C-alpha cells in the first residue's frame, strides 16, 4: 500500500454548500479509482502567501489516501488542473 497526502485549495468565492460539493466530488474521484481516503481535514479559509488567479485567500483541505497504485492520484491531479474551483493542489507520497 502506498500512502499519499493531498492538499488542495478551493476558491473563496464559492458558498459553503458549493465548497462541500467540490470536496465531495474530489473525494469520490479518489474512491472511484480504487483508493481509500483515511482522513479528511478541513483546515478552513486562510490567506494565501501570494495571489493565485486574483484570489487572496482560499479554503484549504487535506486528504490522507491509501492506494495500491497511483491511478487515483493521477486522476485527481488531472481533474484538479482542469477544475476552475481548485486554485492549487499538491500530492505528496508518504514514505514509510
């Protein structure tokens, strides 16, 4: 099993329900590709160190994921790059 941490920032102009839907959508991308989300953490709205796409803040989320291969993380990466709701993301493989 491989362990990953995925941190992503959702744009701040969305309503609370829309933010929850974005998180739910990306969590389902992980699970539908054979991985398991072991921990989901809402870190709240924070100021960014620098502007990203004219946004000065964003909603931070951290997912801890267990997977047999990198299929789920690659699909997450692909969709996060396309999505207008995710302004930045980072996928880190955790070495044991």
